[in-house]
C-alpha cells in the first residue's frame, strides 16, 4: 500500500511539474515563486555543470588561484604577466566570480573567492581537477559509456590494476600516475578516518591497498606504539617502503608487495584497513577480498572500511552520481550504500559493530566490522 501511495503521489506531482502552464502559474503566484526560482536554479546548474567544471579547470591550469593568493589583481595585470590577453583574463575572472572561485572588488580588481581559497587549502582537489580531463573524455558520450561501448576508456588505462589479468606484474611506470594522485588526496581523508577511530587501541595495522603509505604513516604518527604493514601491488609497495625510510618510520612501518585477491595476506595484524579500496571492485572481487580479510583477522580483530558511500544524506550526488560514473569509466567497482556493504561483509562472515562519524561524510565514511563469530563487544 505504501509503495502504491507513493507512486500515485509522484504521478500526481510530476504531472503538475511537467505542465508548462502550471510552471508559468507557479512563477507568478507569490507563494510558489520561491520554489519555482529554486527549481529553475537547480535545473540550470544541472544543465551548466560542465561549463562550471571547465571554468574551474582553466583557473587551475593557469595557476590563477595561486596568483590571487598574492593579492587582488586587475585583468590588465594578468595580461601583462602573459596569463591570457586582457579580454580573456576579464572573461575568465568574471566567470570564476560567478562560481565563487574569485570575488569581484568594486574597483575592478579580483580577489580570491571563498571556494578558490578552500581549493588552495586542499591541494588534492587541484590534482583531481586536472585529472578530470581524462574522465570527461570518457564521458563525452555518456550513453556509449553506459552501454559499455567505450572500450578504450582513458580512466581504464590510468587505473592500470582495474581489469588487469596479473596486477602484481604491473611495472612502476604504470602505477606512478594514480599513486601520486592518491597521495595528493589522502591527507585529508587520513585525518578524518583517524579522528573517527582510535587506532592506538590496536597493536598492528595491516593497510590493504594502502598505496604509497600516506594513511599508514599518518596512523603510525598518531599511535607511537603501533606497527604498520602496507600491502599493495609490488611496484606500489616499493614506493611505500621508500616513503617510510625517508620519514624515519621504517622501524615500525613496512610494506609487502603482492596481489590481495590472489595470495594469502600477511598474518598477525589485529586491525585491517581498506581505505578507498572496496569501491574499486565489483561484487565478486570485493567479496573475495573481504573473505581474505576475515581469514587474516584474529577473533578479536577489527576491520576498518573507509570510503565515500552512495547513501550519505546530502552526498548522494557525490556517491551515486559522481563515483557511479567515475568507476564505470575506470572499468570496475561501484559506490555502495551502507546496507550493500553490510550484506557483502555478512557474506564474508564479518559484521558491522559501529560507524564512527567522520567530519565530512560526503568524502569518507567509516565502518568498523569484526568477525561475525567473535563473542566480545566493540
Ligand atoms: C584507490 S587506491 C587507494 C589507495 C589508498 N588506500 C588511499 O586511499 O589513498 C587503491 C589501491 O589498491 C591497490 N590495489 C588494487 N588492486 C590490488 C590488488 N589486486 N592487490 C593489491 N593491491 C591492489 C592499488 O595499487 C591502489 O594503491
């Protein structure tokens, strides 16, 4: 009854919303006008999103935000510095002001805007903006992508492990690009995960798919007695080892190279983390990975699963829309809701015991799970 009531309501509402005469009336009628304005704005943003992204790309590529960090500029100054000619500079600065990357001052100069300043504070975002050039090539024909008719997706090649028959044999040059991008965007993720869950209560952390060790090093710094092992593809693990040595952490942090789907995981850790890893894999591989985790964990051990999720209130567009299409272009994986992750975990005999809150759930959420047969509490 609930479903059919809802469907009847949707049919009723949508008939009105799709009626151009109703739209006209709603725009004129004072009580519905604010809603009409908001809906128009939302629809306009959906239609124009690509243009906003390309304005953002231009500001990042031209180093405009770094330039504004030094102080407000006028378009002529940018022209003088050879960034763009004066007309191009003016056009870009006004466009960037429209989306809060910069802010127009009354005297014709432009200062850094609120979003531009925030972007400068998170260098990972700038790296993602540049990286999106590949994604947008793959998305040029979204229907072809959805039909699986983009066999040479640029993201598929970039994320070389996605779909690789023997990922453990990937050479260093094939993992360098994505490893640097992950490093650039990991700092903020690591602090949120480590604020949400206290790793110091554990003895030994195994960070699966831990990349070049950014999260592992942050965990080791938080918990001075924690031992940390990164497990990743051999070419990536080499980079993690180098990082640990350079940071003077190699007494407590090491890295093992291998394929986490094809070989037994190192034993002895009482905490296993999967940070931005499960969503990379289709259900079958994700389940195989979780079963590996289950086999490696002692009865009192814990799994820390951290990634953006598809059902985050207010973050659905980032989860289902952005990551849904991103991972499709990459060639494997999908963003999952918490119930979907719980179902996968249950199949691997792992049960969620808590979801400690992170500061920005849109970017990363954390599930803590334990072996389903363990008798103790979280
Ligand atoms: C999206 S990245 C996340 C890296 C890191 N955890 C982070 O959040 O920055 C996924 C990682 O999983 C690793 N990976 C993918 N397939 C793997 C496999 N079969 N065996 C071991 N590592 C793998 C990749 O090399 C990569 O470092």
